[in-house]
C-alpha cells in the first residue's frame, strides 16, 4: 500500500528539515523517496508533520506496574472509558492498563517507548505486558546496577567477563540496553539501608557505585551497544544531590565511545535519566533550592552526556522506581500506602501514590527545576522530553509540557498569578528565563534526540528506508503563535491529526481508527557466543544454589517475543 | 508413611517441569514418563506428585451436555461448543469464574470473550485471598521474591497459615530450611515464628508459637503495633497472649536483619477479614523503620496470582471485573461471584479450572443449580453435577504448556511433558472457540459510538 | 417543582442501574423521554417502562426542583441518587447498592433497608435511611484513602461492618447498633452511634470523633483511657451525659477521640463513684 502525505509542514531535525512544506511518501511500512500515481493521498496541507514520537524513558510494562495497578484501583477508576468498535475498554490515569497505554500514546502521535526498568528474573512478565500494549514499539532495558554478578565483576574489574555477561543477559531477557538504578543502593535496601553518595559501598559486596558504573560503561562500549549506559544516579530526590549527579556523569569522562558501527548513531556515553530529580541543592527540604543551572552547565560543557528531564506536571500520580529506599523515605513523609518489591540477586522496587500540587513548595520547586533544565541546556539533542512516567506525572501530560516550553508568557503568568507556590520564583531562576522552544526544537527533544540517544537506525526521522512512523498535528506553524496560545498547542499535541505506525494509519483526528501488534526491540550481540557460554557455565553453580527458579525457566523463550525487532550488534 | 521403593520402570525423564498445585510453583520437578503417562515425580511434595501422577483419575474425556431428562449425555465437540456458546450469547448477566488453574494464554482468550459479551470475570481470590488484595489496596504491598527469603531472611513468621500441610515445600525450598547466600547454615540461621490459634504442624517445627485466640487477630496486631511505637500495654493480656510475650515478640521482630511475614487464610477469613491483613501490612511497614521486613500472601492455586496480575495489566483491576456496561468496574460486594450468586443475579455461569460445587457456600450453589453452567475442567467433581455443558480441557504443565505466576509474582513457563488424551482439547482452544462462536451469535453489546474520555482526563476532553 | 414518580410494575432478579436516572440528568425529561429510555440491566438495556410506571408532574428548570419518588421494592435497583448534586429522592421500600454514593447535594430518603456502600464518598447533602444498612456505609472506594468528606448520613436502624471507613469529613449518625470496626482509618468528621457496638470501634483512626451511647464489646489496645468526662464538647456539639474518653489509635500515633457512655460501660472502669450528684442530675434530666 502506497501513501503520500501532501503539503505538510515538515519538522525532521535528524535530516535538518525545519518547517519546510513538502510531501512525505511511504510504502509497505517504510518511508520512500517517491510513490506511484496510484498512491493514496492524505491531505495535510499546512499541518505539522513530524516523525512519530519516541519516549526515551517511561515505565509502561512490567512487574512494578502491575503492583501499582493491583493496589491502586482508585487510580484505575479515574481513567475509565467505554469500549468502541476499535478500542477495548480503557482504565487508569497514572498507571493505565496495557491497551490504554498504547491508545493514549498513539493519540499523542508516539510510536516508540522505552520501558526503562526490566528485572531479568521477571522479564517474561514485562514481555507479556509489551505484547498486550498495541500500537507502540517497546525496547525494554534490563536492570544491571545492583545485580550480584555485576557487582562481583566490577569489584574485581573483570570487564571482559562483564561484557560477556551483559551480552548473555540481553539475549536471555530479550533486553535492549544497560539500565542502572541507584547502583549499590537497591542492594543495600536488601538490608533496609541505602548508599549515600557515589563512593559509598554496598554492604558485603564491598564495591562502590563509581566502580559499578565505570565497569558497566566500559563493558557497554566494549560491546558497542546501540544505547549507552542509562543511569538513574544515587541520591534521587534528596536535597543536595547535585555533587553526586555531577560526580556520576564526570566519572566516565575518560571512557571513549565505541567505534563500532552499531554505536555510531549516538553521541553520548552516558544517559542520565530524570535529571530533574537529581538537581537539588541545600541540606534538607527546609533550605532546598534549584541546582538546575549547575547540572545544565555541566551537560552543556560535556557532549558525551545526554539526559531526559522527568518534568513534574502537578497531578496525583504514582511513583515507582527501582530506587526502593527512596520510595520508603517518601512513604515516611506522605504516609500513603507503600508497596515494595525486592527481587532476588538483582534489584528492588518501591511504589507509592504521590500528589504533586502547585500549592505545595516542594512540588513547585521540582516543577520549576525541570523547566529550568529544559531551558538551560543549550543543545536540544542533549535533552529529552519525559515525565519519567508515571513518577513525575502521567505521559498524557507531554503536550502540556510542550505548551510550557513554547510559552514564556504562560510560565510567567503561572508564577505571577500565584497559580504555583512562591518557591518557584524564590528558589529557582525560572522567572528570569525568556527562552521559548520552537517546533523544530520540540521535534528534537520528543523524537529525533531520543531516537539518536537510543541508537535507533530505523525510526525518529523521515529518512527513506526508515519505518513509516509519522505524526501529523493540526497546527499551521506559519499562522500560529505558540507563545500566545498554549492551550492550542496542548490540544493539538494531545490529539494527533494522524498517527501512522509502520505505514498503518492508527489515529485519525484524535481517534484510534485501527490497532496493530507492537514490536519488542531487543539487542542481539554477535561474536561473544563462546564468552557467553563460558560466563553462563561459571555462574551456573551460584545460580542453581541461590536463585529460586531453574535456569531453564529464567530465560525468555521466543514464545514471549512473538513480534521481535532484533538489533544485531557485531561486537567483534 | 510407609516405605515406597523408587520407580525404575520408565521410558524417559522430563526435567525442570513445574508443579501445578500450590502457589509455590516448584519448577525443579522431574517427570518419569512411561507409555505416555507420568508414573513418578521426583522432587515434588506428596500433594504435587499425586496431582500429576493421578491425572487420569475421574478424568473428563468427552464433551457432555445435560439433556432434557437432566442427565449428562456424551456429545461431539461441535454440539457441546454450540450449546455453550448459545447459553453465553443469550445471557444478560454472565459470570466467568475460575481461571486459577489454567494459563495466562487461556485467560487472554477469556478476557476477550468477557469484554465482548459484557461478563464478570472473577477468580478464586474472591473466596480465598480477596481480603488480602483488598487490604493491600488500602494499606500497601511490601513483598519480595522467595529467593530473597532464601538468601537473606533470618526471621520467618507464618500467620494463619499451616504451610507444612498446604504448601509442603515452602519451608524446604524457599523459607526455613534452604541454605541461602547470607544464611549458609540454613534452618540454624533462622528463627521461625508461627502465629496461629491452632498448634499446627508448622507450629510444631517453629521456634516460637503464638497461639492467640480465634478472631483475636486484629486486636493482637494492634497491640503489637502499639508496642513497636514504644507504647505500654494497658491490659495484662491481649487476645489471650500475655503482655510480656507481646513485648518479647515485638523486640524479636524488630531485631531481625531481614524478616518475612507469610500469611494465609487463617488471617483473611477470621473476624475483621481484610482489616486483619491491613493491620499486618501496617505492622510490616512500621518494622521497616529499624529493620527490613516484607510479607507474602500464601496463595493457594498455582496461577491464582497469575490471574490477578493478568487482569491488572489487561483491564486495570485484579479480580471481580465487571464489563457489563462496556467498561471495567470493580466493587466489593457488587462485582464478585459469591455476592452475585447469592443475590441470584447471574443467568449464565462459566467455570473454568475451578470447583465451585465444592468450594462455594450453599446459597451460591443453589442459584448455580437453577442457571446454565458451563464447565471447562479436567476432572469430574461436584461442579460437574451442576454443569449443563462439560468441556474437557487439558492439564497445564503436564499435557499443555503455559505461563503461570508464582505467589511472589515470578513468571514461570510451565512446559508440556506428555500428550493429552486424544478427545480432550487445550483450555486456550476451547475458550477461543467459544469466543468465535459467541461472536457469530450475538452482536457486541454496549459499544460506544465514539470514544468519550473519562472526566478524570481533562486534557483529552475537548478536542 | 417537578415530581417524578416511579411505581414498580415488576421486579428484576438482575439489578437495574439508575446511575443515568439522577436528578441532574432527568430534571427536564417528560414522560415520553422516559418511555423511550432503556435502563441498563446486566449487559443489555431494557425499556424502563417494563419495570416502572412513570408519571411526571410539574415543571423544573434545575435539578434542585425535582423530587423523584420510587415506590416499590427497589432492592435490585443500584446507584439511586449516585453522584447527584441537588434535588430530592424518596424510596418507599428497600434500596440496593450505592444509594447516594458520591452525591454532593440534595436529599435522599429511604423508607426501608439498604444494601452496602450507602453514601460512599459522599461530598454533601443528606442521606436518611429508615431501616438498616449493610457494610461500608459512608465509606471510601476500595483503595481510596479519602472517604466521605461532607454531608450527613442518618441511619435509623443498624449499620453493618466498617461504617464510616476512611471518613474525612461530615457526620454519620447511627440510631441503632453498629458492627465491628466503625470509623476505621478515619481522619476527620464524626460518627455517633446510639446503640451498642461490636468490637474495635475506631481501628487505626488518625483523628476525628466517635461517640457511642451504648455498650462497646471490645476496645483495641491502641485506645488509651483519659478518664471520665461530663457533657463533652466535640467539634462544637455538646453530648450531654457522662462518658469515658479515649484517645487513639496510638498504634499509629493517632489523635482521635472516642467517647463511650460511662454507665453502660462501667465495667471498664476500675473506680466508679456511685454517689455523683452531677451525674444523677443528668440522668434525671434524661429520664424526663
């Protein structure tokens, strides 16, 4: 089937197309240079055309999502919608059910989402959920930062073994890249403790976060994985965590990026996720203030670093992270229901409901710091749009964030009208920031940059040969001032005029018109087969003794990945 | 127990099979197969082994339909499926109950059928650990995988659960006895506490038995929480336990390096129901201030947790989800099987991999006798006597592969070891067939003409 | 003023759902509108006129001017008055689940018994039940920690388990007895019970008031006796008489107040002063 999107105004930052009126053709699910005269014409005259969105960090599938859904029926009730001829019944606000997740991303014009935390032991569960989410492709990142084997290798600096272990685990869990959450801290949580700072040691394992992160970064570059290490640094959400954040990013300065073709797309060697939660100064919440400028300054000077923001959106949401000790601290403050899930030899997770209110000082401070990061980081290729869904807010608020970024007037009116707490002006520099994003920069932070950071070679751009993942929004940029009409921006980006996924029209005029099975994107390392076998043989006695499942049942069989997109990495 | 000589007469061994009995889902079983039958099972407990080996005992082999004389009559698959599909298609308030002894792959077909026709989907949680789910919805859910217990736990408490009898390998494989990474001496490195009115078999092998009075659970845990908060008890004894014993227990629990509370139906079904679990969860949360504690409900069927997890990610709610209006609803006392049956609401009941005839209260079963009941199961049981259509399924983990979730949420692929009897079908196939036949018989009810977002989603409302 | 009368023609074993038939929606409806309306029953919809004869009298410009009268045995009619904001509903008979749930204004009166979840998450208005009610009266939705936040529920009969669970405001007055765990998890508001109470009132309460005029079966350890109080005043309301005051639930450092009738629960007190002029005077006053 051939299509031509006619007369759209195209923003395609990867190909440096900035608001040009042109036609986009696609055929059999791929973007092509040209189509025949039989092609179906989709008239998008004077509407914004962008590659479909890529979310670089969200929590949409997996065991902790299910714990959230299981224990928050009151949240599910907030998003109920009746089934239609195309869609199934919807449920959920901050932690929507799987079908709902797919529909809502589609309506916003998204095509790919990274599931940012997959415990290998429960990878089958994550994949079952991915298969239930329609319309969006998902690349899950397995958790490595508190894995017992990883900590052993890091302590003894066995980088070759670690590389083989990563290669094996990506295959076993059908994962995409290396995710590190609160390195050594979640292991310390096994004893009800945490690590404080980057050079604190995990109990018993006698290894610091610094050693774990550096070892994983070296192994990641040795393999030449498409994505760099994806880190959630220590001390999340604690006032005064800026030095930890900067120390983490600074520590891998000397590690060179892999020269392999598979790593050729990306520029960075470390991706710092939800940087907003890691940019606080002060000693306690009493004197906390914004450290956004310092963190942004570091990122501006160091092109090997990228980040996503984790913007707070003022909603009642659910926080869930593998940083379990932090969640317990939050529980102690809020007193709301606390869920926790420790996973043997690998990780832990904590979950609590969280209310971000513009009337409370801390939420407002977090909100302002997030926006400051967006506005201080000069190169939009180094920063991505996220809410760390659902931690700082549900993903359906992305359009709202876009409207804030595009309108200084809107931000100022929120501060001036007292819509937000006065900490926004007193403790951050947000009020002094005039910068406004344009559509080209929005296209960068929500599509092109995340795709490049994840090393995708088939999406995030409208290059011929790429997947036909396209979003069209009903705005004429030549006749529309986003700075003056933030509501118009939010409305348009909430309800895509067209969302096209692999050449199939899934959304038309904000409504789901068809659904399709999502792909699971995973990385297949080639060339380490012998090393992988050796490393698995070497861990087997330990595995058999201390895991509670058999190795045969630990692996994710093909049964769970019925629709894979395999990314082959020539590691040797 | 008498000595039984080991079985030596077998054709081949299938290794790493998963036990399809309790929520422990032991995945280290070896099936000894001869002539297409499992003749012996290694590593399993007696409960699991006998379930696998005696798979042909009272086995349902052919589809049956109850005829006008009220007698079950053997029919072919088409007739049976068409009859069942007709019952479902014509129903106004269908309830699909069970699912806990089948795979998530089968549930997937079931939820599609349920959403299509507007049924209530519910599982055994409604009669067993439903209160636990309600409590965690009110209070939270601090859990850990069983491997964490094995490697770290030095204090293990069983409350209202007789694991020695109900989950025989729980203590041996995960909790009390195994040598964990930080507990190299196994049982000697751990303290086992049993809280149970009865001096059960689990209590007999425990270091400590707290035999509080029946229905005294809530008061006992409340006192324990007060003591943990540093308060002095006003009474000399609470729920039959002397005050000094409560102080001692609180101190012991707080001194744990890693403690785990396992609780069973003894806690969920005494006076106070979900509130007993509620306060136990709060207790565990309090204990985490100075120690590390978690808890795990001792789920009964091997995939009862699987259904709750499956429903949560497919529909948003764990169990008792009512689709009759075209969207999901979950409400205690309204969308649960027992309440519906006692209120005499359902007019069609499909039971899959469960036995309401044996487990439901009399009032509920009385209504089942009056309405069409479709049974998908592998064994003859009291429910077969209530059934109007009987569809013989196959045995997950023995005759058919599938996914299940252990009591702690770890997913396990249960592989196939032998072939099913020729006349039986896989559960997944049966439910898919029913779905397709129902779709032909009745147009989908309660479909919205267009998508109307919930008022909770303000940003999507005005387009 | 508009009066809409529903006279029952036949009962249904499957519950009818009245969530669309609330004053906010039907204040402008005519008899023809009702004749065309199909009520949800299970997975289907059937004409409402199969079940009720509906007569409409008068005119209404707003929901507040509507009086809805249901005559008959409505113990299979769910969601009566659910989410309504104004107007009046009278049920002459029993009512099913969720009567007056989430209502924010108006008055619902039931002259019969009511099933569970009556007045769930009520925000305002008044719900009066002449008979008994079952579990979770004035409670929260499962998992929600903010229950009934305003308005008033009066139950002339007995209330079931966990009455006023997670109460965060408003008042519940039970004139009969109450089952276990009344006011569990409550943080604000008042529950007054004239009859006897089974075990454990106020379990895990953080704040708020519970007043019990009858006998209490068993109290939790988390409640600490504060002594006898006379004519206590709670949230501006004076409760005449002598009461034993408790604070709790200290198991979670709660600051709630529980007062129970002193004479009926005198076995709880180690010392009891028989000769108390003040108290005798009150007793005589009450006897009048």
